[in-house]
């Protein structure tokens, strides 16, 4: 009986230690991600600074990546309009949204068909569909609607950041002479 209790204590100690290690590891990563996460008290100040930085990234990306990707600029424009308060795209019939994402997936350039890009496109698609659903329901919780808008804009910016990061990494690649 004593050995059973001892094994339980060791197991419990192991689980608690694992949890603490994971928790401290996640705490170390949080500061590097904080600029992309909305903040409660300081939101108005950060929101004023963030669009300028994001628009620089967006403009640079449109010229390079979106020139190859025929249907993505439509979604990019809809999300930029959402930032300014125009939600007309998200109030269109769901068939239009379905067709747009079908076209986006079909027209993705082969250079961009990597898991990190495809995953971010899928997250953006999911949030677009959720936002479309929230706009089509009569009694929508405004807090949820605003959070979904924020999440969609953030996921779009994450996609653009990933595209820029991928392009930068490709530009740094050195070809070895043979």
C-alpha cells in the first residue's frame, strides 16, 4: 500500500512539474507575441499605431505575393474595408463567399503552397464564414461580433506576415557554386 501511494505521489509530482515547465515556457513566448494581441486598457493607443505598420506590410505584400495570386486581392480588399467599417462583403450571399474561397484555393501559386500559408488561409476562411454568419443573424452579440472582426483582421495580418517572412527567407538563401 505504501508503494502504491509512493507511485501516485511520483506521478503527481511529474504532472505538476511538466505543467510548470510548459507554463513557464509559454510565459517566455508571450512578450514576443504581444504586439499582435489586442490589449484591454491600452487598445485605443495601440490601434492607432498598428494600422500604419500593418498597411506598410500590406502594401508591400500586394505588389509581390498577391500579383501571383489572382483571387486573394478581393478578400484582402474586403478585410481592409472591414477595418474602415464597411462590412458589405460579409453581408453578401454565402454562395459568393464559398465561390471566393474556392477560387482562392484553386489559384494559390505553387510557391505559396506550404503548410504555414495554407493554415493561415484556412483560419481566415473560418473567421470570414463566422463573421458572415454573425451578420446574417438578427440578434447578434456585439461583443462576439467585434471580437470576430478583430480576430479576422489579426489572422489576415498573420497571413501577410507569414508571406513576407517566407519571401525574406527565400531572398536570404545563398546558391552555392558547383
